């Protein structure tokens, strides 16, 4: 029953998903590059963008798991040729997650100062954090809506429309960033960090509107919310719950990293901000193959086509490793040039160049980890992913950071912890997958 899985077929899903996946980190990277080059308090502003970006990314990742949950269930129904039985689920799922996002917005907005004091921000950096956050948080519900719609498209084996939406959003964000941050003399005043926040929110709202129109016009999925709840809602909520806990563990690692970098000083958090955004950009570039694995693994599991599932994993392992190596090599070739895109501050660049090589070395490791992570999400293995991330954060990332921080390695300590963390997350996934599905494929 094995399907002919070619690079062309995988890329048909992977390349549009890769482009779509770059949109979110590109919003942050654009803010980082443009804010890092403003004429007034650039380093403090860059630090604030990094801290707020870490917190908002945490919120989006925690609640954005709806994308993987919807994609997993829809793709399994597609594989089993039972799509009609799941058409009522997405509307209910979207309503649940958007309502949750509005509650988070209402709770977090009045406590912005306390939130970023928790991240060790103070003085001018804290002031900028609060200013930036109180604008950007209004884009949060729109981002979650887009994530949920992307999950529906993925479940339907379609990554083309999410790519179109993401390209429009990313280009609009860059355009608005330049205009609103720097201003247009005589027409629009330079808004600095506030301008970057407004640019991101407008881009997120625009993406949500386009996503809504495309979902209604291009798919058989209805957004009419009806009762009773679909019988898959409990499984969906179970997946979201496991991914929610998992993402809290993930963001515990990011919190420790951001908090320690902030505590080291403004040059360190600024350098960390550049590094983490480049690392995330690399991760999202590989996300194309991770998304293809997510989409196809759910479909093959639904069809009980285990031979194709194993073939898919072998091919994605090779493609992901090659992509990670290429990203790393490009980074080494343009090592000095990359840092100067984001800042001209010599103190920040010194700290960045001191650790950038570690960021690049992690790329192949991260690529393999993210690909198998995507496949396990597609197969609905959320509980295992939850437990693995809790253990890798608690037993690998945090102890590694504490040990190397004790020896005063600062940003080096953070990036060594990230590297070992990715190894601890990826290796068990490969072993578990091969032990479970190779025997099934042999009997398929």
C-alpha cells in the first residue's frame, strides 16, 4: 500500500509551508533589525523588543497549538476518506481559542509592568517594554485566528493559501515598519518602538481578514457555530491541553534564557535578542518539512499506510539535515555581515559574535528535532511530546544553564543549554518512531 513519496510531492507541501512559517519570526526579525538602527536609545529599544517578543511568542505558542491539533484530526479524517464527518469541528475550535485569547488580553494588559519586571527589565528598558506590549498584544487574537485557519488548510493537505496569506502579512509589516518607525518627514512623525508595534498589529489584522475570506471561499469548511459540540471536541481539547502543558515547559526554557540574558546587562539581552530571532528563523525555515511531515503523517496514519509513514520519515530526515547544514554554512559565510544588519553597537556585536557560532551549529540538530516533532503532532502523539519536553527542560536545559552560568559563561551558557536541549528533544522521537512503526510497516 506504500505511496510513491518523492521530493517533488513533499516540496509541494513543504515549500509553501516553509514560506508561510517564516512570517511570524519575520515580524519579530523586522522589528529587531529596524529598531536596532534607530537614532534614539536603540540598544534599550532592541532589548525591549526582545523581552516582549519572548513573552508574546510564549502566548502565541501556547494557544497556537490549536493549529497542530486541528491539522492532526482533519488530516486523519482526510486519510480515512471521512471529511464530511469533521466539517463542523473547526468553527467550534476557532471560537474556543479566540475566546481564550480575549481573556488573556484582558488579564495581561493591566499588569504589563509587573510581567516585564518578572523578566528582570528595569528603567528605560522596562518603560519601552510596557509601551511596546500594550500595542502589540491587540494583535494576539488575530494571530491565533490565523493559526487556527492555517491548521484547517494543513489538514486539507493545502499549504498554498497559508503561504499567500503569510507573504502579504510579512511584506505589509516590513513596509509599515519602515514608515512608522522612521517616519516620513512632513507627513508621518517617527514613532520609533511604538511604530514597530503598530506595524505588527496592522499586519496581523490584515492576515486574519484574508484568512477568513479564503477559508469561506476556498474550502468546504463552514464557520457557522452550531451545537451540540462535535464528538471530536474532547480529543481536540485533550490534544490542546497536552500541547498547552508542553508549551509551558518550552517557554520555561525561553523564560530562563531571556531572564538570565536580561540580568547580564542591556548589551547581553540585545545580543541574545538577535541570536534567538536568527535561531527561530532557521527553525521556521525547516518548518516547511516539519509541516509536510505533520500533514502527511496524519493522512498516512488515518489510512493505516505504515510503509509510507516510514518512507516519509527517512526522506524528511535527509532533507531536514541537509537544510540545517545549508543554513549553518550560510551563517558562517556571512558571519560578520549578519550581526551588522541588526545593530551597529560595538558592545552588542561583541557579545553576539561570541556566541553566534553556537547558534549556527545547532541548526542541523534543530532541523531533525523539529521534523520529527511535526510528525508526532500529525499522528496525535501529544501526550508523549508533552512528557518529553517537560523532562528535557527540567533535566537538561535548566541544569545545563545553571552549571555553565556558575562558571560565568553568560550567553555561552544559554546557547550550550539550548543545544543540549534540542538533542534531548529529538533523539527520543527518532528512537520511538522507528521502534513503533518499522515493525508495523513490515507487516503492512
